[in-house]
C-alpha cells in the first residue's frame, strides 16, 4: 500500500519538476529572444538550476512512487547539495548587492547613482571595459531614453518631478551637479565655464542621441542599480524555493524510512511463507 508520505513526495516532486521546466524555458526564452542585459545575466544560472531541479525531481518521483530506495538515496543526497548550494548562492547575492543606493537630489523627484557605491564584484563582472560596450549598445538599441526625448516642450519644473528609473537618471541626462542648462530631457546646454565640480561625466555628456551619457560612470551605476533590484527579487524567490525544498527533503527522509520498514516487513513475512 502506498503511504501518504510517498504520495505527498510524488506530488511535490511533480510540482518541483514543473518548476525546473519553467526555469529551463525562461532561460531558453531569454537566449532566443535576446532579453535585457540583466535577463541575459540570469540565463546560465536559470538553466543550471532548472536542469538540476528537473533531474533531482525525476529521481524523487521514481524513488517515491516506484519505491526504489537506492534512487531515493541519490535523490536525498542531491536535494541536500541543492539546498546548501542555493543557501550559499542566495547569501552571496545579498552580500554583493548590500552596497549601493541612489542619492536624492534636492528639489528633484529622482535619484542619482554613483559607480563607486557598488561592490567591486558587480563592477568587475558587469560594467568593466570588456562588457560595457555590449551593454551600452543594448541600452541604445532598447531606446531607454526615448520617453524623455518626446516632450520637447516640457519645462524644467515638470522634468524635475519625474520619477526616472536608475538607468534613465544615469544614462539619459548629465549629473545635476554639472550645472548644465535644461532644454529637454535629453538635451542640455553646456556652459562656457568649466563646472565647479570635478566629474568626468560632465565631459562625457553629449547631446547626440546615440551618445548622451552612455559613456558616463553614472550610467554604469544606473545599470548596477537595476541589476541589484532584480537580484534582490531573485534572492527572495530563492528563499521561498529553499523553504519548499526543505519540506520536500524532510518528506523524502520519511519516505525512505517507510520504504525500509516496508522492505523489512516484506522480508519478515517471506520468512514465514
């Protein structure tokens, strides 16, 4: 007779198997359809996690429904490694995204971001010289500044109230500290005198719509702010997955114990036949 724990474990593994398939499908979708830079950064982790979760869930389903203890033992070992790996990866995500926050600009509705406020790991792996050309091309192709360019008659008092995204704030306009004159969201007048602040972004700014502030450190910081937000959301999802996996692992331990008891009981009865 199939015990309740075997049925529950089989059902849970069907759910996690579907979750693994969803992760694989998401990774394939991002790879085929391009996706944003942040989505591309998640392609390989999603694929690896999805394949591993699918294989492990399949082992658990076979071990619980077919009551094969050796398969169930492999399943429990794999589940333990998966839980430990996810805990470590989630902790790492919180550590590397712990620093970095936008600075409110007095009188403005948006924040500005500094590259130096973010962790060395994020800077070295996402916005270094090797990767930035590709990211910049992606931002230009995605036309992240297009919505700011349309309102040519918009006044400064209306612009300052806008809730710009980190990427729009860093890539589509020069830093407010540069003191440039406002024309519209993506067109600013450079003063004849040198800005009072020493900021390389002031010299990197151009009214050319293909340039703007895409070469600015503030633009890189905006991209990191966006990555930080997405990674924090993924970390929360990982916590939920870890809790679910712990429940499944505990149920698997009960199933393995039940299978051993049933096996011993079967041998005992066979001795009297």
